[in-house]
């Protein structure tokens, strides 16, 4: 306890001394926050940028850029909802800021990264950028990408046709549009045909969807149970317990085989589109600044 007064004095005086020596001035806090951001320590950087705002005697002249950087920190740290909240502060409190259009893009990008493709497109369409060509091009890339991720291939092609010459000549948009055109060449399977084939020859609908093992298994299963049912009825007539049991089992397998073939066609089509989307993810590097 005899050292308590000394300890108390150090706790009280150290922050005061640090403040006097310049370590806790707004300028130093800002420099430290910038350093953390550059090092990729985004959440600590966001905290320091917030501390910079509180450390200033009044709202600094660069407050809009600070809110923007805080939003970026949370977006890069993948806390997208919080990033959107800070980006909205710029739109709501600093409508005349030169960062407004870039902020609109960042909000839409955050929605995209949250897999909210419709919200992203809607937000961009309601906040178009007609002045800054670089930001406008980013927005158009993102809209095209949103349509592709929603598998709205026709809408993506329609949007591309409505772009100006500058956007149509952009290498990223050209590549995105080429993926959209590839959907016309995808070998989609017709669900009705798959079900019809399996109703005629069990398992053939699954083979039509390139699921040969499943199709063969269905054919053998239904064929073997149907044969057992036939054998039972052939020996004991309509009162055959074996015949009724295996005919019931065969009927269930038969109906399941038709339904499974329809589902197989749907899965096949989805896999074709997912493979295309995976190629988009591997090939496209949208500028996420």
C-alpha cells in the first residue's frame, strides 16, 4: 500500500505528460491510424480514426474523408454492415463532399460482397454517377457482375447493349459480357424430357442428365423388384403376398425414379451455371478500391 500514491500519480500524470509531449495530439493519432490501415490492421485503424475525431476540438475539415476511411476499414475487415453505416454518414451529413459518388459505389460494393446483388443493383441505379468517368465505369462493371451472379443472363446482355462506347470497350465489361454470351451454349437438360424418359425406361432420364451410375442403379432396382412381383403373382396369383409387397416397392421406386430424373435435370443445369460462375470468379478481378 505504501507504493499506491506513486502508482496513482503515474496513472494520472502519464496521459497528461503524453498529451504535452505530443503523442496524443490529433495529428499523431491520425498518423498512427494511417499506419495501421496501411499495415492491414483495419479494425484497430478504424478505432484510431474514430479517436482522431473525438480528439479534435471541433469537427475537422476532413471529417468526410475520415468517415470514408472508417467505412473502408470495416469493409476491408469484412464487417460490411458497419462499413455501410459509416458510408451513409457521408451521404447524410456531407452531401456536398467530393467523396459522395465514390461512397455510393462502396455501399453498392458492400451489398455485393454480402451477396445482396439485387440491393446492390438497385442502389447503383438510384444513384448514378454522370461526372466521374472512373467511378461510373466501376459502377457499370458492378451492375454487370450483379446480373451475372443472379444468373440473369438476358438482363446482363441488355444492360451491356445500353452502355456507352467507353464502357463497351472496357476489357473487364467485355470479359463479363463474353461469359454472359456463353450461357447460350450451355447444354441445358429439359426436365420434362428427363421425366418422360424415366417413365418409359427407368433410369434413362438420369442417364440423359449424365448420371449413368444412378440411372443404371434405378434400372436394376426397379427391374429386380418388378421381377420379384411378377414371380410372386405368377406362382400364387392375385393373393400373392410376395407379389403385392414387391409390386408396392417397385411402384415406389418407379415414381421416385421419375421424380429423381426431373431433379437430376435441374441439378445438371444449376451445375452448368455454377461452373460458369466459378470461371467468372477466377477470371475477373474487379477493381475493389
